[in-house]
C-alpha cells in the first residue's frame, strides 16, 4: 500500500500507539488501514451420488477442477456467498445445507469455508470463470487435477463421511506447501 484510500496522501508502515503490529498509517489524515484475512466460501453441491465441480477458466490453477467457491462480498452471509458463487461459476441453483469444512490457510491470510448443498436441478453450465462444469461420482473425481488443497480435503471428508454415515464439521489448518507446489 502506498497511498491513503481516504485522502490520497502517502502512508507509512508503523505500529500505532496501543497496537502490537505494524499498520499502514496515513501521514496526513492518520487513518489506520487495517489488513485482515479474507474469507473464501464454497459449496459442495450434490445430485444423487454425484458432486458438482467447475473447471477453472482463470488463474490461479487455470484448467484445474474445484468446487464453486470465491471471496465473500461485503454485506452478505457465508451461506449467501456459497449460493452466489455457485450461481456465478456453474449457473446452478442450490439449497445451502450444513456448514461442512472450515480450513485456516494462515500463510496466505485466508479462511476457507465449505457448505454442503443440494443441487436443485440439472440446468447448469459453465459461468464466466469456468471452462466446464460437471457432476462426478467418487470414482470419477480427477484427484490429480483438484485446484486447491482445501477443496481436496473437503471432497475426501465428504466421501469418507458418506461411507460411514457420520456427518460433522471438519476443521484444519494448512501449513505452507512445499516449494515445488507453489
Ligand atoms: Zn489519509
């Protein structure tokens, strides 16, 4: 950050009095620009024994498969974000169900949340940010081509829980990946 979004003057990085971490502080109007983690919300939408996946048309991980998911917008709930992202990326309507996974990704300052959901009809297609959208059985999941670790973790839990019939909320905290994955 170089300039204050409030008045346009330059900012400096310093620890404000009473604080413990360096913040961008405006040299002119003294506004403190806090930077906090971003929340990514997705939906694990199910039709019969199949799960809805999108093939990414954007970076990062162009061409790889993921659950419909994206950054929360201001003034929406996490469940609304899951439904909105599913509509945008897969043009699909869902009924959002239970909270399913909550995964901290501290090295990139993100929190990933996935809801279970029910696909309401089969009238879906690739949205602007997707190359393709399709339903996959467990055997068909392209495990080597899943775009993000939090999504792969959510899918693994889903098929394990479905087998055992024991559903719950799963949490995890991801360490930075090895350099060859970055
Ligand atoms: Zn300012």
